[in-house]
C-alpha cells in the first residue's frame, strides 16, 4: 500500500512540475510577444505624431504628447501581457 501511495505521489509531483513549466513557457512567450507589440505600437504612434501639421503642435504641449504616449502604451502593455496571461491560465 505504501508503494502505491508513493507511486501516486510521484505522479502528482511530475504533473505539478510539468504544469509549472508549461505555465512559465506560456507566460514568457506572451510577455515577449507583448513587449514586441508594445514597441511596434510606440514607434507607429511616434511616427504618426511626427506627420501631423504644425498647427497640431501649437494646440498640444510636447509634455502632454509624451505623457499620453507613455500612458496609452502602458495600458496596452498591461492588457496584452499580465492580464492576458492570467486570463488564459484561468480558462
């Protein structure tokens, strides 16, 4: 009976380690993908700001543009990275 308990315990330990490794790989891949998408969005957003007419910069201050860019990209990054990973692991 002890041998059966030890056998089942080892099976559950192996399943737990396998689940942890798969979760870690999934989280890492999604985080890398999120960082790449965020960087791509940041570059495109900056390019679009530079293509605006000169009057656009008269109505908006440079500090406002930088802070808006940072906040918007941070929100997207959080949604793509951490929250998407958690949602996928729960469901």
